[in-house]
């Protein structure tokens, strides 16, 4: 059964305890096992910034953790400010957190249980 | 980072609610208009959303939101994506968006998204294939000609794959996941997930447009069960799930790191090429 947009499975294994990370930041090779740089990024949920793009009309894609997601920086509002957005070819909506999302408890956007929401038109359910 | 009238003088709330449900959570919010700049290209008064309620998995410091670039027929907000808007505004010639997803372990950090075309420096033009989008709802979906492991055909015919940068793993129907993992020495099944040796050297290839795109074996070893044992047993980057039809796959980053990936709304086509 398909949900109204795509079933994304962004897996962040937050429960993984920090492992020992030894060795230099050398590129790994196939057959060598899980690389130290991946291990570090996974345990710390690191965002690894991209190099400057090599062509026009382009944005670098920062790497979330061990290749869990890919994030670009765009500007919104006046004055323009940087917002980081997960680039998603499997959905078609753009959103960022609302200001009032922040003010409810003074910290970052509150989590909620799944709201019962009635979108105006369900077009994608099978 | 949050967006609203206090931080932006050009912010306009249309007061229309929206809700997007993803596989692992959902967001509720309001449809708004504000100035957007993407890769230096302006979209003044662009229509998009701000979320006032998000489920747990979106409460993160790694990103502030999501930019969907599938076709806008899929949009819950019922509005054009930035790619389509840029094309409509004439800022880019065609509603094309292209991706190079970088593998952290390669230490090149050269991931890139390009609006309006392809970055020729990222792929071998001799290997470019153009595929018809077989999805009718606005996802990007292509027919898989064949699936092989270390060159041996696994005889999984008639499969299609939704190509989704916003999904981490490669998700396939259970029977296919079992067939694939049978071809990976040391792999074992645990309900809908699989494990395999972190040191696997098996290369799985998906053939699109007559060309094989091989998945680097490192991408099959998604994460170790024991972080202190990186050469032990790893969670497989391929897991079982029902995406839609019985032959429908969801090819996320595990596959897409292994190809240059481009989509064209106007032509309704997908292009893949070997990365250089």
C-alpha cells in the first residue's frame, strides 16, 4: 500500500553507540569493511559539507551521516537567509519549519504525534 | 532555521493548510509565498510551505526542510516545484534537475545538484541512457532490464524502480530481496532486513536502457551491527518492502550513488550515466 507520497525510509540509527574510530581519513576500498569515516559520521550524525560545485546553476550536496541523505543550501525570505533542504526526487513539495514552530517551547520544532489531517484531495492513495 | 513574518518582510501566509505524509513521518503546515533563491536563480514570491507540526524524525539539526523535485502532479500543496518554476520563469531552459550523490567513503565530497541541465564533468557521455518515465503519478520510475550479481543474471524480469534521492536504501519486494541476498555470500535474512559481511565484494548491477549500473559493494554494507567491529556483520543496504506493485522497487541512495541521475519534466524522461 502506498502512502500519499512516496514511502521514504531515511534511516538514522541514532541508537548506535560511538565506536572506536582509528586510522586516517583515507578513501576506503571494497572488501575493506565499514570505513572509519562512515563510522564517525554515523555515530555523530555528521553533515559533511560538499566542495564548491563545478558548474553553474548548481548547488553542492552535503552528505548526511553515512550517505543517509543529501542536503543543499538555498536562500529564503527578505533579507535572504540560508536554509538547508533535503533534496528529494521522490516527492514534490518544498517546506521548511515555521517560526511559530519554534516558539511553542522555545527550542527547535516540536514533534507531534501524527495529526489526523484531511488534505483537500487524496490523489495518490492506492 | 525557521521562516515567517518576523524574520522575513516578504513572507505572505495564504492561510491554506497542507499535509505531506512520508514513509517515516509527516508534516502539517501552511502554504505561503516568499522569495526563494536556488543556486543563485531567483524565484520571488514562490509558493511553498512552512511546517508548524512535524513528527519526530524531522526534528533534526541536519536540515531545515525538504525540497521535492518529482513532478508537481505529486504535490500535496498543488503547486509547481522550484525546478518547474525556474523553467516557467525562463531562468532555465528546461525543467531538468540532475544529481551526483557523493559517497562519503570516497572522501571527494563532490555531491552536486544542477538545475536546468547536466554537469558534463561528472559523467561519461558515452554511457548516457535516456529512459521513459513509466510512472503515471509524477514519480520518476524506469524499467529495469535485468539484475545481476557479479555478472550472473538473477532472472528478475519485468521490474521497475522508482528513483528516489530522498530514500536511503534500495527497497524491493521480499521475494526479490531473498533472491538477491542468496547471491551474496554470507548474507542472512532477519524478517524484512538482511545482514551480510561488511567486507562483501559482491557487486549487484541493475541494467537500465541496456546499460549495467553496478552498485559498489561498499554501498551494500550499510552499517555494522557492532560499531566496534567494522569488518564483521553489516545491515544490508537492500531491504524488503512493499513499494507499490509486486515488481516495483524503490531505488534510493544505495543505487543512486552509482550513477549520474537526471530528470526532465517536459520530456517526461530520466537519464542515467556512469560517473567519472
